[in-house]
C-alpha cells in the first residue's frame, strides 16, 4: 500500500515541475498558421540577344530590340496576370485562385488555375462595368494559357461589339525544335491589322518580321555575333535595305 506522502508526491510533482519550468499555453506559443499557397507567376522563356546588337547605335538594330521588348512585355495591352495589392481575395487553394478589384469604374476578376493533368496553367480576366462606352457583365476579356515548361502558350483579348465577341489582340508562342517563335497579332474591328513574328534561335541569332495586314513591310535579321541586315517593303515590293556590324 502506498504511503500518503508518496501519493501526494506523485500528485504534486507535475504541478511543481510546471511552476519551475514554466507552463506554456496556446496563447504564449501559438501554432504558426500555414501560409496560403501562392498562385503561379506568369513568365515567358528567357530571350537573349547578342550584346553587340543591344549596344548598337544603328536605327534598325534599335528598332528590332524595341519591337522584341515591347511585344514580349504585354505592357499597355490590358493584360493582367497578377492581382494588384488592393485586390480582394475571393478564393485560394492549391490549384485555384480568384481575386477582384475596381479599376477606373470597372470591376475586374482574375482567375488563376493550375491544370496539373495537362501540365498547364490558365489566367482569365472577367470585367463588369462600362469600358470605352460599352457595358460589360462578367465578360471574359482575357484568356491565357501556358504549359508549365514555358514551351508554348497563348493570350487572347476579346471585346464586345454589338453584343458579340470581337477579337482585339492575340499572342502565341512555341518552341520549334530549339528555336523560340513568338507571334503578336493586332486586330481592329475584328479584322487583322498587323502581325509581328519574332524568331529567336538557340545561338541567339534571329529575326523580326512585320506584316500589315498580311503583306511584309519590315524584315530584320541578325546573326549570333549581333551583326544584322534589314529590308523594308511597300505592298510586298522591296523598298529599302541596309545592314549593321
């Protein structure tokens, strides 16, 4: 039979240890919450141009660099691939994110989705409100998709004209062997207005070709060292040409 003092020792021991060591509570040591999963960032394959071409003072070399930079940046086009800081989070999971915010009297909703079975991810922007004098109600303005290895993708912008969908802008890119091809098509009232075709080869040589609307009016080529040639056309007929080195 246990002695009373021994029984009290067993009962009081945990209490005394708690006083000596210090009992902790959930408030003093809160469990760190699991951070919300972050949506995938939109990015293109890295393009490298020859340093000699980047440093060139030739007008056509500068034009080629400018066209490539502008075309592949999506700046000023209305494309949105990430929610701004003031956006409201509507949904967040491991494979889907949704945000909403107001911009210039228009409510924009960005939906980002991972499709692991297809090795693909999507970005979609819906707009509600009045834009350029046209009323929209949950309209799919931007629809973008890309493979996770960045080897191909596309972006489409659509506006509404007479309650019908009208193509405004279309980008597409893909790998052709080891060469990277990027195409940018501009539309006006649903009709093709201009196309820019950029080809970057594995050795950093490449070309820029512009068609208005389907006739080539500019072609610029450069080699891996950064030397280049260019030609302009009038209704498909050669007009002028030159080179830089």
